[in-house]
């Protein structure tokens, strides 16, 4: 088995596959929203145990998901 091929031996690159990345981002955003809802339901126990940082994690995940949604929409157009 050889690790490198000469350019003359290579097959042509396949055509790129068109995908709808917005669906994947939207699923991720819905999961972050569900996580936010769960954390808000259990906000008092989170504050008592000192694990309020997980709320910030969910908020940052939502913010990054929204940025990614805008990016995928602009890239699609």
C-alpha cells in the first residue's frame, strides 16, 4: 500500500454535495432552548449548589447557534 500517489494516478475529485446546514443548526438551537428551559425550571437548586455557570454555557451556546444560523443563511443566498 502506498501513501502517496502521483498526480497522473489520482482519480478526479468528486463534485461537492449540496447540503442544507440550516436544518442542523436549527436542531442544535432547539436542543439549547430545551436545555435552557430545564435549567430555568431547576434554577433554585442550581443557585443553592453553586452551578449557575451552566446557565451561561447554555446562553453562549444559543448565541453561537444564532450567529451560525445567520452565517449559513448568508452563505446559502
